[in-house]
């Protein structure tokens, strides 16, 4: 079921995007890509200085669209609700929202503790839940809008050194799969974005080999195109994603044989 089409005062469909986690990495590249394509972009992150730099760079580049900064912490549920209202008061009705904010903390079984799990679930998972709770009821009332959540191919199955990160991303995928039929019936589009390895300040800290690594601007173009096509799952790089999809379908004996090899290779690299 399709929702009614949002229009502005000129009877045109608004091209307005709100993206969280826009200070660095994929989020910054996505904000830039949408502004390059003429959209009005509300860029959110915790660090005001990162947002100010993004806005100034967009102005200097004379992008067709406009980027406006709205600093907010995604762990602040009330703050996200207030930011949503502030954006629409400033830029007009939002047509698209991408909840991208997230982080990564590697953890191993030898140093297993609660903190990384709690932190990553609070930021990666609950940060998206907080955003959805701020936006979805209004979009359902309007019977319009497109919302996306950035998860990861790491959420497909358990991978070594990523038990906390992968769990948070798996929760996002599961949640979006559960919500899609309901919100779609109410006229709202929902997508889940599953990137592989993308060159960002976060992945720059990794000491292991990252197959099929792509640049953030390439990831942003994949996201823009996937959203434009209304895809539920927007996943890239496709070859890497297909490999992981096949991996999760293997019998456990084969699955753990592969993941043990990953652990052995990681030890060789760090030795």
C-alpha cells in the first residue's frame, strides 16, 4: 500500500532528508551526496564542530542543496523528538530520514565484559529506536515518508571479535524486518542499510584485513540509489554481502570451520 504523496506549497514533492551520525564517515558522505543532488539536508551529530565544518564545506563547494546542522545525541530520546520538530519548523516537512549514528568497539572472549555490549546496544540499537519513536508516529499519521536504518552485514551472523557490534546490528535488522509490514500498511516506506567495510575514521582503527573495502562516497551513492528505488535492503559491496549470506546458511560444522580460520588469520596478522 502506498502512502499519500507529500507536497510543498508549490505542489512539488519535498526533497528533504534528516540524517544522524553526519559528523564523520558514511553519514557525512550521505549528507554531502544528497546536497549535491539538490536536497535540503538536516545533518545531526553530537559534535557541533564537525557539523559546522560540513556545512561550511558545502557552502564553499556551492552545492545545489543546503546542509543545515542540528546537533543531537541519539541516546537522548526527548532530544531527538525536539530535533525532529525543529527541523520541520525550519526546513518544512521531512520526506526521508536515515538513522545512521553508530559506533564500533571490538571485543574478544578473553576480555569479555559488559561495557562494550551495553554501550553499543545503547548507541547503535537504542539510538535508532529513539529516532524511530520520534518520527514513525508522525509519518504514519501523514501516511507518507521513507525511513531507513543503518545496520551492517555484520548483523547477518556471528563473526569473531564482533559479538557486541554484531549483536547490535543483528537487532536492527530483526527490528526492521518486524516493522516493515506494519509501517508499509500504514503508507510509510522502511529500509535497512547493510554496508560492508567502508573507509571511515572507525575502520581506520582496524588492524585486520578488510575485504572489499570501499570509500565513503561510493557507499553514499549506493545508499542514495537504493533509497530512490525504494529497496528494503540496501546492501553493498554486493559480492561481500553474498559471501556472508551464504556463510550464514552453512551447517554449523562448516560455519565454525570458516570462522575459526578467520580467528587464526587474525592471530597471524597481529603476531
